[in-house]
């Protein structure tokens, strides 16, 4: 008898689970979008619209047997999922993979591929005509956005403001020094340890000259600004407590097998979980491997034994355009800082396009 695996969320982790289980079970993937979106490419899609189509891998091209339901979950219980349309989807196994939201343009806001492309092209035109760019947030997203802008428009004046005193404080001094050197070479202006006294009067991503004051007393004039901070876990559909109690951060407590506490047939992966690690696409896909192995074991009447252990040190690949950037990767001897060439080879050159074309491209 075939079993139904319902996966809520078709991002990095959810799509990887769906692809792995497609030959093994009746997969139902619930997501309001019409395609898997490699949002790692969003910032390059903003600065280089001709590249933007590389972000999308339509679900119906790579799910051979599975069903895609374009809808949103509004409630989940141990037996299945209730959707915004009112429809009920029953499940033998459940995988929660709804991830997190982030400010546009780092993550698209629309569920339609064509609308996402229209949004990015519109914002591209606003950015192209703006000489002075302000980015609020000096985390990986803000830095990567600055690098993509400088790759296309080397002469634009780019300023990044962040209340944090140090860039990437969790990483080694050697890596941070290299990052500062590359930012200086690109002519990107950092204002660390300071915020704005009031937010810009204009909307982010819309061209209109404005002036803002920093808490340090400096005035910054810019023609456009972007928000590069503020992650929000997508877990509102669990608010009714029908399945589990969320952490204060909105995350789902999981076991080392990535089961939701109290259920051997319900799993959660990626940003949604309370696993103590930086929330990154690469980790979500590792979660997906563990969950796929465990569900396949269960389908075969075996005990699930795959477990997930977070790395003891954070890893990162932070491109500054296709050729620059900094990174730290795990090795058998511990974490290792890697040069820009390695960051480019692993991520910066194509932002994982090759990897996802192999995994989710049309056969």
C-alpha cells in the first residue's frame, strides 16, 4: 500500500525531500509558488535582469509522480494539513519545511515567477538610475548586495549602515580582515556601530533622493535604499497549537532525527527548526537528506536511524560579486578560512545554478 508524504513548503529543504521521496511514496508538495526558487540568486537577478530566469525550476518539471498543491497551510495536526482554500490534505507522514521570510529583494515577495521577474526588473530600473545607494544591514545579505551592485556599476556610491560594531563577529579575524580589504578595494563605505535616527522617508527599492542622520551625528544622502535585515520564521500556521508548541522565536522543537517532538511520523527541517545553527540553505538541504533517509526506512518497515548533528563551527560562503568574497568551510581538521577563488568556485560564479539545474532542472 502506497503511503502519502505531505511536505509543507517547497523551498530548499522541502523540494529536496520531495525529489528524494518521489520514487518511494505518494508525495504531495504544498506551496503557493509555481516553481522552486533559488533565492540565493535574487540579488544578482536584481542587478543583472538577463540572469534572473536562472532562479526558477518549475515543480512540474522535476516531480515525476508527486502532486503539487498551490496553496498555503493554515493549520497542521498529526493527521494532515488544512489549507487556506479550506481543502484538507490527509498525510501518513508530514514534513514541515516552510522556512523563513526576508526583506525584498533578498527573497522575492510574489508567488508567481512572472511577477517576481517583473518586480526585479522594476527595481533594477530604479537602482540603475540611482548614483548613491544606502543599505541598512551589514550581515551577509547586505554585503552580498553591495558586491553585486559594484560588479555592475563600479562607480556607484554604496554605503552600508549597521549598529553592530564588527562585521561577521562569529568568524575569525583573518576572514574579517580579508573582507574589510575587499570592501575597501570595491569602494564600499561601511558605517558600523551606528544606526539611523529615523528611517528613510521613501520606500525601499524606490528611487528618490533623501537625507538621513545617523546616531553618530553623520548625514547620509542617497537616491535609493534597501533593507538587509529582519528574518522572520514562517510558522503562523502552527499558532493554534494543534501539532506543537513553538519556541518564542516561532521555531519548532525537533529531535536529533528531526522529528517534531512527540511524533515519529512528523518532521521539520530548515529555518523552521530550533536546531542551534545559522539558518542557511545548505543546512536545510542536509536536514532534507536525514529526513528522506528516515522516511524511506519507515516506508520499508525499518527503524529510522539517520540523525542530524550541527557543525561545531559556523560555515559561510559570502560572495562579493562573481569573483570576490570570503568564506569558512569545514575540514577534517576543523574550520578553514578559504580565499575568494574558492568562494567563487563553490558559489559566487553561478550562485548554485549548476547544482540546482542538475537536481531540479527539466529532464
